[in-house]
C-alpha cells in the first residue's frame, strides 16, 4: 500500500482537526488487550525486526485481530519482516515495492511474507497488510460475488473508509478489515502518535494526514460503509471456513529458485 494511492482523492468536505497533542515516542495505544496467547502467536510470525520496539508495535496492532484469525494466518505459514532501510539494510527481492519510501507495507502472496519499513511502521499499515494474509488463508473471500459487489458499490458511490479501498476487492477487504479493528477511542491517539513520530507521513502535512485517516475506525466504517462493515463482521466471526493448505513463507534463496522455476511467457 502506498501513501500516494490512498491519498489520491481526499474527502472534499472541510475538516478541522483538533491540535495534535505530542505523544512521546514509544507510547503504546491499546487496540485490544494483548493476551499471552495472542502475543505468542504474533511473535512467532515475526521473522525479522530491527529492534524490540518494532516487535512491540506489530504485537500492539495485531492483537486487535481475534485469536482465531491469528491462529489461521500463523498456520497458513505467513511471516512478518520489518526492515530498517535508514541504517542501510537491503530491500529483499521478494518485497521490491518497499524500496519506495512512500510504501507503507507490502505482502507477497507467493512468498507469503508481509514486509514493512521501520520508518513507516504504523498500526494502520500492519492491520491492512495482515488482512491480505487473512484473505489468502481463508481461500480469498475477496473474490466472491458478495465482496466484489460491495466493492463496486462502495467504489462507485464513495462509500469507503479511504480512497485506497476503491482499487479492487482485495484492497477493499483489507481497508475495511483494518478500519473495523481500530476502536473509535484509539483513532485520535494513533493519528497523534503517527504525527509525533513522523511515521508513514510520506510528505503529507498534518491536515492531510488527519484527512486520510478521518474515517479509519470501527464506528465510522459502520456509518460510511454499512455493507463493508457487515461483511467484515461476518468474516471475522466465521469459524467454519475450511483450512487452506499451508504455504510456508519463502526466504531469499527460495524466492529466487521459485522465479527460476516459474514458466516464462512465450515470446511474441
């Protein structure tokens, strides 16, 4: 997900955000209680991170997911990686879009790896990318007529939580799930912390940052996109979806081998 995509067409009505209250770097904003079971599952999925704060931020965000969703994605084989490109770390070949400083996060569905740049690591991005992995682990419900229809309705009537949700049904699902999991009372503190830490700004000024996230919480999703809200609720409560065959996350060598073994398109 890239900042410029999600900020392609801001809501036009006037918004007057309250003045941001400085939030000390490292402060936690609780989206949901971090139970030992959830923390253990999440930390087991984190394959790489530059520091403990990055791990804590991933745990903080993903604790908003139901335990069953975390168990499903962990069993599917998904792994999470956080890179500190500012210190000179190289961009892995299976997450090439992270080379763009405006990329908030990435998910390679073939390698089954979620990737983030430490400087852009926000709960909004973590929740969004993890929703893509959940979608895959459930057999891609985003491809069903119900989700495709909800996307078409929302995209053509501007009834979406952010413009990035208009891209396609998969992004619509990810944006809707992420917003659903942000408690109303956590939205303002998360925005303020993002501004204070300058994470995921990508050149946006304070007003633009507020505008981009203004509807990104549980209650506002319900008001803006009732159909998307209903579908997310049903998705997260559905414990009867058959398990999808695991797809173990690839490393660099495995990804390169995968590319070498993939069929080449015929020359025209």
